[in-house]
C-alpha cells in the first residue's frame, strides 16, 4: 500500500493543528474516547449503546437492565485507554509489562488480569486455532522480540496493524485479547504520531475476516488497508476543521 497521501495529510495536520481551538480539540477527543470504548466493547458482545456508554463515562449514570460485567467492561476500557495514552505521552516503548498492565486494567472486577492463560482457547467461527498455553508463551516472547525488529522495517500503519494481528493470533490471555490488541495497536499509532482509530462495530465482519487472512495465510495487507482507511478518515475530520478555520480568516 502506498502511504504517501496519508503521510501528507498527517504532516499537514501536525503543522496546522495548533489552529484548532483547544475546546474543539477536547470535544473531538472526548467524542472519540466514547466511540472507541463503545465499538471495542461492542465488538466483543457488550450491549451498551453508544449513548449509554457516553452517559456512563461522562455522567457516571449506569444504564438499567445491564449485567455488572458490561458496566465494568466499559469503565475499564476507558481507564486502560487513559493509561496507554499516558504511557505514550511519557515516551514509553510498548513492552510486555505495559501490555500486561493494560490487560489487568481491562479485567478489573471481572477476572485476574495480566496473566497468560494456562488453558486452551478457541475462537468461535474462526479457522485459526490459537496455540497451546506453552506454545503461546513461547510465541509471545518472539512477539516482543519481533516488535523491536519490525519497528524500523515497516510503515507505522503496517507496524501497528501487525502488532494487533500477531497478538490476537497468539491469544495469550484467557479473555480480553481483542480489546487488548486494539489498545496496543493504537499505542503504536499514537507513539508514531498518528491518531488512534476506532474499528466500527458495523464493520466487525470485515475486521474479523482481515484478521483471519493474516492468521491463516500470513497476509497483513487487508488489515493494514482497513487501518489505513480508518486513520485517513480521522485525519480528514481534523483537516476539515483546519480548512474551515483558515477559510474564515
């Protein structure tokens, strides 16, 4: 994939983002945070609507008729995203300790997190079967080594996509692998200066299909294209605001 156009948009955004009023930036970021939390938890079956997610995160209003686990999933995801964002702001390189911390936050009040699984797991409807616990542990050690090796060999979009796809292929935890993988993908995107992205729950089939293509055939292209398109759409939102501000001068 040719990322030239995307890189130009990113450069333009970085050069002119100071023109966007702070209140507008905060509004965009808050809206993304709610949308991202909703999509990432809904992909895994959480039934809170986008508005229910917004009320829970912004107004601390818990929707009625929902399982307590679903409430924790949303609140924890928001906390984990905040933790990951702070780590990026502190210029910390993603490593096994941060990944386990992210998972532990996601699993608060649900199950013990941050610990690799000791049981076999299966992904419903998928052709790929994750490795045994012992093999998963070995593959995770290789995963962290490959993160170091691939960083300078891959475009940041591909690197972030690979981080997600390879991690979820291994499925190192008993639960929460999808949410963790999307968080560490965004970790890599924001560490490289890009914007975090949210995979719409409405595109879940396309998303799962792209991941399975990587898991079964080793082809990252469909997933990298998906992430690149979502990144471009996020940049376009900010670039439109910048254009409007420049036009009003």
